[in-house]
DNA sequence: GAGTAGTGCAACGATTGCATTGCACATCAT
DNA sequence: ATGATGTGCAATGCAATCGTTGCACTACTC
């Protein structure tokens, strides 16, 4: 099941931020809490929490409650789905633009 | 040759806008000028031109001069490269988080 | 129960991004 | 040459984003 075409820009907007990208890479290593993640970032814990919320809304991470701690985990399958959709779109463009070029030259 | 890891967020930021996404889809159909593209958009020609410039800087489109007209064309290979990088990252996450989970459960 | 650690929420300021309008310049057609 | 078309650049207004600080609340620890 792929995600809707119209939600793609929203997902990419979430990926299109250096801080969020860093958080995702960190989460790809191991799940962690907002406080733990903030310790490795040059910004406040609240700012990190906000970024994580953006990532969660984009479906790129999920949360897991451990007592008073909220652990965030990267969702690889979602990222794979994004990659698939992107590739499918690229394939469509390639073939369409190729035929246009062929028609122009032939 | 894939693009550098650090430029990935920049590329996704370019993709993370509804207007630019629409322009890309339109360009995936056939090359077109900024003025022609603006005719199908609810925003001004200058605004469209600015979006196209962003896409060009992200390496997602390329320009071709035809007299006084600047034609924009989508670069499918770049999109494919992005898809590949995204998928590779997702695969890495999957395997790493899977072993962590296995270790926690075992 | 007292103290500590982890979150969440709200208000604020600064920065960035998006779209607009107006103007100037280059190019094509007549 | 004249007029129309396609671009580019600059200034402005508006909105969203990002980060901060301060405070309150909940859940562990002792």
C-alpha cells in the first residue's frame, strides 16, 4: 500500500530539514527519547520535540511509551514506500519524455 | 553516482512544496516555459519562475534556451537517484532496528 | 512524602519562504 | 521601427517555521 500522491509533498517537507534529517539518522541507529536526542543536538529539548512531532505527523517515526519516557522509533517501511513512489514517478517521466524526444527527432 | 548525503535534505525541501510538486508533475508530461506553466497555476509568472529556480538548484529540472524562451525539463535520473538513496537508508534502518529488537527480545 | 527526571503547553521574537506588483530588458513578428 | 511576448530583478506584505524561555504536570526514586 503506497501513500497518496497528494501527501507526498508533506512527507518530503518533513524530510527537507537538516535538523530533522539528523534526528532521523540518529533514530535509524536506535530508538531514543526527545531528551536523549536533544543532548546530541545544539537546540533545546522543546525544539527537538517539535521536530519529532512533525516527523510523526509525516508517518516517518512512531512513539512508544515507557513509563514517563516517550521513545521514538524510525519507520523504515514508510521510507521504503516513499522511495518506491519516487522511483515510479521517475520511471513515468523517463518514458514519457523519451517518447516526446523521439517524436521530435523522428 | 549518488548525491551526497548532506544534500539530501535540500533536495527533499525542494520536493516538499505543493506548488513545486505540481510543476514537476506537469514537467514530467512535457517540457514547458515558466509562462506556459504559470498559465495553469493560480499564481503569478514570477512566483512560478522562482519555484522553477529552486527546482533547478536542487538538480530536479534543467533549462534549455529556445530564442527568448526558457524551457524547463524534468530530470528523471535525478529523481531515481533520490529514490535509491532513500531506499538504501530505509534498508539500513530496517536491519539495524531489527537486530536491536531481536536483542531486546532474545 | 520529598526530590528528581521526562514531557507538554504557551508566549515571544527572529528568520525564512511565498506571492504580489512594478519596472526594465531582450527577442520575435509585422 | 513598432508592438507584442518572454524573462529577470527589486521592493513589499503576509504567513509559516524555527528556536527560545518559563511554567505546570506526571511518573519514577529514595
